[in-house]
C-alpha cells in the first residue's frame, strides 16, 4: 500500500519535532520515527485503526502513537495520512 502524507500531516510532524526538540533532539527524532513507523505498520493492515468518532461519515480512521492520534483514510491501494493531532487537542472542523 502506498502512503501519501497530506501537507497538513507533514506540517504537524515538523511542528511536533520542533516542539520536542526544544528540550531534546534525541526524543524529537525518536517521536517522529515512532509516528512514521506506526503509519508504515498501519499501511500493512489499514483496517486495524478505528473510525474517528468526530467524523463517522467521513470514512476516516485513526491509530495512536501516544500522545498523538494519526488520522488517515484508505482509498484503493493508498493510505492517506490526513493529520496528526495531540490527544488533548480537538480536531479542526
């Protein structure tokens, strides 16, 4: 399955890295790697994520890499990473 990162998801990933790097470059790199790895393993079994409860009609799914929600959708043989959201943050409407 091909993974496609939206501009928003790429921006969020950079923001996560930048935020964590203020305290630790090591942990910033580690967190980004964990998120990317979670996306890659999800692409192998895309139905393992659960529906996004805020938007059940949108066919969005999510997996977690604490403390983040990785929001994605599947279309054909593509997994589209829509956004990455901290657990405490509300999804944009």
